[in-house]
C-alpha cells in the first residue's frame, strides 16, 4: 500500500478560524499534526486529512484544500453506539 489520505471530518469555516468537527464541536485536547502543520498553504487549506502510510508520517494529520481529490477516497465517520435492551 502506498500513501492513503483519509478525510476525518475536521475543518475550519474560514482561513483564520479554528478547526472544528463537522458536528460543530471545536477541536480540543488531542491533536496529531504532522510537524509544521497546519500551515494553510496558499490560504486554501480548510480541511484535515490523516496520512496513512508505512513510510511517510503515518497516522499524522495534515491540513489540505477541501477540493483536493486525494483525500476523498476514504472517509472516517462517527456512529453513535446503540444501547441494548
């Protein structure tokens, strides 16, 4: 497997705003940014991807242009747990 990018539901709404999850909750506590990230390259990186690779910054986060095709291949979703009766 080469490098795979996974979109993980973390983005910012404006170039100067803080990152938040798609449910509107702010990014707080744990982060796992690749060194030097987020850097908002060219003022267009509003989404966050997780890089999955055996050799390159495995499982680290990178801010990315939301229109970039590479991160759309895999999406991580949250699903609430259902209690059993």
